[in-house]
């Protein structure tokens, strides 16, 4: 008996679905007696070339909504993994009822954060609500746009405030859903421009309210899409509606054809590209920092790394006497251990990544570097004069683990010992968005699963009389991608901001604490 590999069965299934979708596309347009040659001859300009760009932008905005909703419900999944599965799931455009959209749930099941299933249906429901909104109230599109634009600003401000203050979790969830709904309205307004672009390619105009109504008709038809790509039902309904407008019949058919090719099939093509290029990384079993050990040093430009390193070293040395015995908790590749040793400190280090630790040993030649977790330090009580940790605590998977690490720091510190915590400052909402959503996609240092440290967590420890906060330092405003020559120009502005009332919105923050 012949046994077929599951991958062969899956690919064969996709090929069959692909040809079914292609044939349904061909069949619907053949009914109206139009040809591809006629389409070419009637085109007056290249507006239609903007539709694929609009489609890709649309898909990207939807990915950010999906990520935002997951984070609203405290579901943290590596951004690149989430991105890969999300775009691959658009293979679902080839399947009846889009059931392969369920591929988005794979990272949910892998991380065992099953409330993500609820978020998945919430994500789909937002689109359905907005489709119905435009179907019934498309004539009031300007009022709808302005109302939800205002709502998005208010709901985002509330959502950000309650997240940062850790208050009223129910309000936090509701404000997040309202923001996602307003955001969805904006996405659909953007998407509606596919009609003016397609019809404008034939030097004809198409009003925005009718465009929104046409979009709702097309997507309500997609919900009944038994045929792959939804092309038969949705195209039929869309063509029937457009034929009632002053647009000539042949231009109507050509426009629908351009829209289908530039939306559904662009999404499908993007899905296949993600499936091909990201299939290996999705199944890697190495830890994150082991995976990036070889490329870690290249992630941040050398001139940026050196200036940030100097600022953080200065903060440590200004707080701790020379020759003291210290621990670098999460020492990475040993950059800070080496600098501290050169100054004269007795340095120890610990890191969870074996590959990062090996590079630290090669760089520093220090025998006191250990493999392990900062939540279970392999050192006796009251062993160190000081501990510093640099952008490490936010990588721990839960708040409970962060508290456990702080308890360990307290245990191994001597009385009056100093704890210096260098972290990302997420008080600035724009920087928080960048570091949470954009940075993990363009750099591999962070995964997008980080749980940011804020003052409230450390104040709780201060209230328990474990640590007292001696000082808080705010520093750096310039982005890490700034070229060296521009850095010199803008450094005086940054120096002014670091001493102004705006310093609390800096990119980095350091907490200097003392064991009580």
C-alpha cells in the first residue's frame, strides 16, 4: 500500500483548490463575453497598479490589529512567528469558507494560550461588524469616519493609560476592543479605494460612498464563498450591483477582474511566499538567543552600542565603589563584564543562552561566568556588593518570573548592596509602539513577547521594604538607526531633553536601588 507524506497530501490539496479557484475566475468572466485583450485595450492609465500595493498595506495593518488584540489579552507570541503564520493563513482565500485562516491559531496552540481562540473570532467579528455598518449606512460615510476617528484617539488614550497604571482591567479590555473597532473602520475606508483605482484606470470616476457599499457587497458575498477565492458568488453580486450604475458593462467586468486579481490573488501569492521562505524558522527548537548568537552583535550599529554602553557603565560606576564584587545578571556576550573588569571591578556573570555565554567567555577570559537563569541564581546568600541587569527582566515570560528574579537579587545581595536595573522606557506611547510592534520585525534581538518593566513593579518591592529606590535616570532620545554623522549633530538636543521635564519620555531608564 502506498503511503503519502502529509506534506504531499497538503500540497496536492492546495493545487486542486488553486485550479478550482482559477477556473471559477475564468468561468465568471467568460459568461459576460469579455477578453483579456479587451481589458488591455480599454486601460487608459496605470492606477490599477496601486491596488496590489494597497492590498499589501491592508494585510499589514490587519496583522498589527491581530497582534494588538492578542497583546490586549496578554497573549505574547514571537512577532516573526506570528507574522509568518498570519500571512501564510491567507492561503485560506483558496479554500471554501476560508477555513485555512485557522492556520493563525497554530502559534496559539503551540504556546498553549488558548484564550487566543476567542481573540481569533473577535478579530473576524470586527470585520463583519464594519461590513454591516457600511452596508446599511454607507450614505453617512463621512459622519462614520469622523466619529470613529475621534473614538480611536479616545479609546487608545484610555487603553494606554490603564495598561500603564495597571488599573481597571475590564475598562482596559473594552477600550482595547473599541480602539480595534475604530482601527478596523479606518482599514475598510482605505480598502474601499480599490474601486476608484480600478474604475479610474478607465478614466471614469466612482464616488466613495458607492465604493464602500460595493465593498460590503463583495465581502458579504465572500462569506457565502463555497467556491475557492469567493470569486463566483462575490463577483456575481458585485457585477449585478455595478451594472445598475452608469458605468458601461464591459468596464464593470474589467474593473471587477482587476480588483479580484489585485486583492484575492495578491494575498494568495503573498501567503505562498511566506510558506516557502519562513517554513524552516517556524519549526526551529533552539532558544531565541541561541538562534541569534552569531548575528547579535550586528543588530545594533557599533557607534550606537558604544554610546549606550558608556552611558550605562557611567550610571553603574557612579553608584558603586571601585573593586566591589558584582554580578552581571544576563551578561549576554560579555560586553559590559569586560568594561567593568577593565575599570577594576570583580565581576561575575550568568546567562541562560549557552551560545551567548560561550562568546562572553571568549571575549572576557573570565572564569566566573555561569550558565543558568536569573530566577534561580547559583550563588550563596549575601554574596555580591552590587548587581546590574541590562534589558533582561523584560524577556522573562511572566510578571511572576520577574518578581522571582527580583527576590533572587535581594537574596544574593549584601545589606546595603546596590541593584541597578537598566530597562527600556515605555512611558512614551510612540516608543512603546515601535519597540513592541516594529523593532521585533526588523531586528532579531527582541521577539515581541517582552513584558516591559515599569515603575509600579519596582515601587511594590520598595513598599515591601526589600529595596529602596535611590534614583531614576532617564537617557537617550535618538533612534538606534541614526547614522554616526547625524548623531553628532543631534546630541546637544538629546542632552537638553535628558535634563528637561520631558526626560521621562526617553528611550532608556535606569533604576538605582538599595537593599534595605
